[in-house]
């Protein structure tokens, strides 16, 4: 037997004005689950503790709770000392029990009788990956879009897609889901992260429903405009300033010894809206011995099209973006845009390795920068944290750059999934939530590593939002100022547009 | 002082279905075609019961070469010929249609070709007859059924227990209910269906969900219904043995169906000694006894089990066909793709229960029953895959015949009945012993003394313990605990019924093994029929007579 002490968030609707946290010390067996620890509390401390459970084997979806702020199934998650158990982020009925009935009741079923045979292999294979839902509502409780928009939520969208794929139902699910808020989802992937059955709701349900909506002409006008732009120019944004690809040479040799070589996939946002940020990153690599090759014919990765269901033009983009690197014999391609990185890693079948700038810095190591005393917080870009599983590398870097790093909860800023362009009000609501969280930390700057987050949070934040490599660039500048030595790392070689016309 | 004054209310419906597992959901869907139907769940609809956690599959004669005659014979032989042949006939002949109903409602079972359901081999069957959705077959069924229920006007009353049947003379006229806050209520109905599932939570080591406490057996018994073969407790051969709190968790028969082999600590495939022909896919009673014998004779594993090994199968096959097993074991630090599982028998299914006709009618007017709470379908040992089929075949029949019951007028004074129930609740508030303390001792004595191998001496010892526990009054320190007190009272009733049945049956047959009795007959020519128990008396049928 082991003794553990942990807390439970309690609320009795008959007596408590608000929830409160209680601490309990109980004896539990080796390998006990959270549910066993709750049973122990009821038997050893307080028999009135209220919580749901039934099957005890991860199949009925009754017992989801939050442990240390992450939703888990209490019957499957191992209990540990000092854990904090709380109800899901849904209306609390009593202690750990939340209101589930009304949501479950609204989940759709197929209309029987239209076609009643068995499924074909293809239909079966298509439905399978989104069929395992146990309706635990962890996804619903964590979805940022539900909190600020009229959105039926991930579990309902998954169910709608499951029905859309079923030949035994012939209702128009896409039109229905557009009304249920299909376009409010930012594809932040929080639902996938917390799903005990690992159902890829954004990729396998939301984006697929948007594809159907697109075929039915239900795409939002602003999303359509972006797709038109990509078709005509290869880019999601128009040219309002000199781009990275126009200004910088195709090959950037580092100062000093060459320690590595990568191709660079610039991405529309850094290329055309934040070129300064990209060029500062390139300077940082130049200082640190990395040779960078930048094929000028690269185009948009297609992420905005995939996220909004407009995938018909995607194969042509993919071909161009693969060939421009392989034709130069590049085996590693660097991204600094979290969205492009996630897309190249998850939606492409690339013959080269894709590496995010934060991974690259962690892998190759860098000249240690000077640290500042400015309090800073870090915003996890969804496409970096959940799209690529990168969370520790930027934190390690940031701890080199400030002595006062302050954490805040990771949550979508609202910029993703086409929501910022398609439904700006929804995106703004999520952006304001970020402002509040940043303010709570008391940080003087918010650091991040995604152009969409940088742009969007900056609109709502009271403190500056800085790209992590820009911060590194500035630290090196400061070091040079103090030492009075500048080895010329900031002067990127310029691109010669066309030697013949230049003559 | 706890306030137990009930803020009760009375509601009426045509058909009341108690229990929202596979049988209850199917019954409610059928009954709703005949009139207003209420589905009472002690959990959230579809989240309770054992169907949702059933892994292996659903037996149905679908393929060419198979026949309902073969399915009938396999079921009778597997059940040691204690099955009621009429019920078996109904099961095997209607199971395929009920499977097609599920398909029409949107179920996504595995296919082996376009529109051809895949079927896997299961123990004790001569044909690959078990339809499946990976190893989440029951979940697939419940998902399908709850989706359909949401499409209907069925009234779902959730997180509310039935604590007694409402009696109007000899007729069952609904139920007394207790919601999760401890408020009493009454539901009146023209017909009532018990679909409360099984009760092997009465054993220390069990596969059942938390709701598998056998309340329906106790409710029916108290109301005067006849129960048969309550001693027939199926011990599933393969339950988890480690860590301690996970003991008993079901390791699906599909693991063996897909080719898993059993080995002792010497690496021997010991089933060669017990059933060389069928090996790991022998019937569950045989495999459970074989495993127990290996462990008792010192050839078990570190944690008191034997090895169940699928490491010889390709990893991708395990990932596709046994995803839940893989995931569950990973959560406990075992990768079944490269490491063997440790398993031991676990109490799984009650074959006995309320006596029913093929129309799902019990011996009480107005009361129907379906699913695991009934007896007679599976005889002395149930074949894997027959339980899910049972829920659909008899769920449909219970719903249909309850639905066809004519409207009845209530002649009983509901207030009087409620005051009796309120007094019972009051007594729990003044009780002596925490319900979990009673439950723990009950489970231990049942595991130790009414388990896989039984003797009169041990059964009597269990009875003494149960009697002592029945003299304690479970204590509710808050009215929200009244449900738990009712449940532990019901568990004691079920335990007593199992023990009495086991004492009555002086033979070894199927899952019931009396190691203190020497017999010279095979199951086929046994002189005994069903054990029969009701509040009016107990007996065992002998050849040539009917109880």
C-alpha cells in the first residue's frame, strides 16, 4: 500500500456558493488509478464525494475528470501523490459530476431505412477512424471555439462526419454543420490532444466536412478569396512590401565554419508580411554556422486550403514544394512558420526531413546569448505544440534569453483554421482571452514562434509580442554592442534578380 | 439528522424499461412502437451495463455452410444441455435478423468483403460465427442503439435506480425509483421490463462494470418471480491479474480467437493436457478450470496467473484487431506486441436468472425480462458471442410483448407503498455499517467459497457469512448514499441465491463444479434439470418432472 495526498475540487449545489479545493490523504494499492483513489477517499475520508464511473475499463466514458488540468479517464490514468483532481470545464452539477445529458442527447444518429445493407469495405474503412468515440466529452470541455462562438463542438462534428460518410444516411450533413459552427473551429487540435481514443477530429472530421461544404458551394467568401489568391499567385497574401524571396540570395553562407546545411521553406506570412523577422532568423543561423538554401520557386504550403476544405488545388502546390528542394539535393528543410511546418510534416509525404527552427537550434546548439532580466511569457502556437509536439525546445531557448520566464496556460489564440480571416469576431474573442492570460503573468513581453500568433496576439495584447528568433537576434546585437565587435553576420547576401536584365 | 422526507412524484407510461445496456436499449426501441416508453438508467443512458464494454462479438449464422441447427447444437453442448431448448431455438433463429437491424441503424462492424460481415472463431463453436467490430463490438452496438434512441420519443430517466417493483396484487405495475440525490419516485406502467444485466460484482474478482450488482435478480425475487440456475456463474478464463485494483478486468476471448496461446511458467501450452482437440478455444468453463489447476499446482506466474501470448502475431494485426487490449495493457506498462499478458479467471456472467418464456414473459403478470438478468438461454455455460446476440433477440421480444400488453388500471394505494419505502430509507439512515464494508466481505466470501471449485462445506460457510451480513443495516450518512445501501442489500440477496442454487445442485455441470461430489453421469444424461428458486420455495428439477 502507498499513502498519497491529493486535492479534489468539491462543490455541493445544496450548500456551497462556489467550488472549493479539499486535500485528502488515503492509502491506495500499487498501480492504483485515479478512480481507485477517489473510491479510497469515499471509503476512508468522505462517503459523500460525488463522481461518475461505470465500466472501469476506458469504454463507457463516464469518468472523465481533469488531473493537473488535463482531462483523463479516471479509470485508466494512474493516480499519483499531490495530483489535483477537478471536474471537466463543463457546468458542474456536484463535485466531479458535470452536466453531460443535454450534450449527449443532441448528438445525431443516422436516418434508418434509406439503405439498410451492410457497408462496403471502403465505407467501413472511411468511418472506422472516427467511430471509436466513447462520448466522454473531454474534447467539448476543452474546445476554445465553444467558449466564444456558437459551435456544436468537436464530439458533434465527429458524429456528423461519421454520418456523412455513411451511405445509409442521405441528409446533407455539411449544410447542417455550417449552421452548427463548422467554420468557428480553429483546428487547434486540443480535442485530439485530450481524446482518450486519439480521434483526429480536426483532420478527419472538421476539415473533411469543410471539403464537403466546399463542394456544395458553402465556403466562406473570405476563404474563397484566399484560395483564389493562391491559385493566381501561389501565395495567400498579396505583395505590399519587398518579400524575403525577392531580397535574399538563394544560398546564405555562414560566417565562420559550416556546421550544417538546410533548405528554408519561408511560408507566405514570413515572406510577404513579416520579412524582417525571417531575415533576422537567417542572420542568427548565419552567425551560428548553418548554411541556408532558399529555392525561389517555392509556393504556399497549402495549409489555408486544407484547413478550410479547399483541397482541389493542393497537389500542384505539393509537387512544386517537394521538387524545389529535391532538385537541389536538400535532405533537410527548415520551417519557422508553425503552420507550414505542421503541414509539411503531417499533410505532405516529403522525401526530405522537415525541421522547425526551435528543433534546429536545440539539435545544433548555438552560441549562448546574453540573458535579460525582462519578465517574459511564452505562447505555445497550436501548430507547434500539437501539430509538431514541440514545447520544450522554445522554453529551453527562452530560459537562455531571460532570467524571468513565466508560464501561462497553452490555449489557441484564435488565428488558426481560417477563423481569423473568415470569422474575425470569433478570433478576436480568443485573442482577448490571450491578453488576459498574458496580463495575469505580469510579463513585459509575450514570446512565440508562429507568424499567425504573432500577428494576431499583437492586435490584442497590451505588451509586445516577439518572435523567439528575433529575441535571439537582439541578444546577439546587444553582445556585439558591448564587445564592440561585429563579425558581419547581419549582412545577408542580396539576391540578384536576373543577371541578364540587370545588365 | 439526514433529511429523507421524499419529494416523490408519480409518472406513468405504457412500458417501463429498467436498465439501459444492450438489452434495455433494444427493448425500449421496440416497445416505443406500441406506446409511451420510459427508459430508466442508473447511469447515463448507454454508459451503464456490460454491453458497452463487451469486446469479443456477436454470434449470428450468416455465412454459407453454417446453419442455425449447428449454432443450436453448439449452444446446447456448450451449455451442458441445461439450456431451455425453446429459448435456444429462438436465440439462434432470430440472431441474424437482429444483427441486420443493427446494420440498418448504422452499426459499423468489420467487413471481410464488400457488404460481407467478418466473422471470427470463438470457443466451443464449430464455425466462424462471431461478428465483431475490432475488440469494441459491444461499444459499437451501444453507440448504434443510443443514436437510435435519441431519434425517438423514448423518455430517458437517467441516474435513477429502481429499488423495488411496484406490485398491484400479483401484477407488476411499474417500479419505485430513487434518484441520485436520494429522492423517491414512482413510475406506473402497463408492462415493466427488467433489463438490469448481470451481477458478478458479488465476487471479489469480476469483469463486470460497477452496475453489475445483480439488482434485477433481487427485485424480481422480492416481487415473487421464479429464478432458475442461479448457481451457474461463468468464470471467464482470462482476466487481468495486475496491478491489484485492475484484477479481473476482461481480456477478451478474441485474443484467443485471433490466435493467442496460453502457457504456464514452464512455457508449456498446458491446454494440450485438458482439451487437446479445441486447445485455447475450448469452452470457457474448461479453460477456466485448466488455468486454475495450473496455478493451484504451482505452475503460475509471479502475479498468480498464466501467460496469454500473442507476440507471434504480426504487430499490425494486433493493432487492428485488438486495439483496446493493446491500449489498456500499454496503460499498465505492458506492450502485448512484444510481451505476454498475465491472466487468471474472473467472474464474468450469470447464466441463471429470471425464468422466461420465448416471449420474454416472467412468471409474474406484467413483468418481462431480457438480457443477463434472465436464465435458461445459456444453460450451465455460455458461449462467447451469445450474450450480445441474447440482448438483441430477447430485448426485441421483451419490447414487443410488453408493448402489446393491454392498458391496466392501478388499484393500489401508491402513497402507502411509498411510506413503506420511506421507512426502509429511514432505516438505512439509522444503519450500523458502511455499505462498502459489507460489500467487501460479501465479495471475499463469494470468491473464496462459491468460486470455480465448490464444496458443501465452503458453500455453507459462505451462507453463514451472508446471513451475518444480512443482519447488519447498511448506513447512509447522506441521502445520496441510499442507492448504495439498496444495492448492497440486493447483492446479499443475489449471493444467497447463488449459494442456495449451488447447494441444491449436487452434481458438476458446466461452470458449476462440486469437487465434493462424485457422479457417474455426463451432462447429457444428468438426472437433474433447473434449480428453481422463489420466495415461495426452492427445488431442483429431476428428470421426468417439471418444477
